[in-house]
């Protein structure tokens, strides 16, 4: 397991991160989803070669990183990513985002096109304020969450992202990290999603984009993958049959192989 480092950004937050690979090689940044940390990519890291320089930060609001007083917003995470790259001297990088991390990657590519060498979006959605499913989940469940959050709620939440078994240690880490997220962050993040509009700006994502999706994903649907492909000028879709929402946990070796091939394509 890589050693955890910490970096303080000019946005005022301190983030844990791990890094591996040759410092002179192509940089890749891995962005976790909601209620997670860099540990969600731990199953992928051993499958990535030394000729990729891979960074996996834990984003603000999540366990180990700064928990600011200001309310949650995807824009803050995208600004942090630019500051993270600046602090570590990265002129550009391939940005890999899972779920919420894919929304951060989309926002980042819209706002900082010169920094995004390419995008890999896992379990992604074209975020829109008109999403009925998000509104229903907010009204029925998330808006009522209080500390301490029921561990059974967390278990159901994590298991609902999976269509295949994952190693026990990975499952334990996911639950531990999600339990450590305060109810305030759950409420603020989902409330922010009620107004989040990335879909209308996706035509500005000019970076080459690989969309990776499991066909058993009940959080990001097939039609939403097509909407992403249709909206972004340089996007293509790869489907993992039998897999769910969290491909970094369910199919780490295949995801790593697809990432390696994508980076090699960008370098041609």
C-alpha cells in the first residue's frame, strides 16, 4: 500500500494523497466518489505500471481531508483539483473520476481545459437540475439524515453500488470511510445536486474522454451514458457486462488495463 502524503493547497484545504510511479512519466489523477477516500482506488493501484505517475487524493469534506465550514459544491472540488496539480507541479494530467468524482472531472475539464490531458469517467451521469431520481432520494432519505448515521444505511448504500463480490478488506474500507462522513456533508452534497447543471456545458469538454460503465449500474443508467457520448465531442463508451457502479472495486484489473491503453492512445 502506498504511503499517504498531505498537501496544503492555496484554496485553504489540506488533502491526503498517495502517489506511485516514475515522476517523469505521464501523470494520472484518480478522483473518488461520494462518501469515499483515495482508498477506493487501492484495488486498482497494484495493476498500474511504473510508467504512469498516479496520484490519488482524498477530496475536501471527506475523511482525512479538511472539512470546511462553507457548504459543499462540486465547483470547490474542481478548483481544489487545479490547485492540487499546481502544488505538485503538474502542467496537465489524465483525470479519472468515479461517480461524484466524474462530476468533478467534468467540471474541471469545462473550467480548466488546458489542464485536462484526457478524462476517464466511471459511473458518470450528465448532471442536471431536472433529475427526478435525485429529488426523490433527497426528499425520502437524505434530507432527514442526522449524526450518527445508521451503519445499516451505509451498508445498504455501499452494497447498492455493487453487482459483483469484492474483497472483504475493500468492502470494509468503503463502509469505514462512508461512516466517517458527517450527516451535514451528505445533506449538503445531495442538496447541491438538486441545482447542479453540467449537462448544458458538456459540449465544452474538448478532452478525449473514455466513459466506462457497468451494465448492471442502477445509479448511472444506459441512456445517461449515451447522453454523455452525444454531448461531448471526443467521447466514447466502453461497457463492462455484469458489473455495477463501482468498477474500481469490481473490475480493478480491467479498469487499469483500459486506463493504460487510453493513456497510450493519448501519447501517439
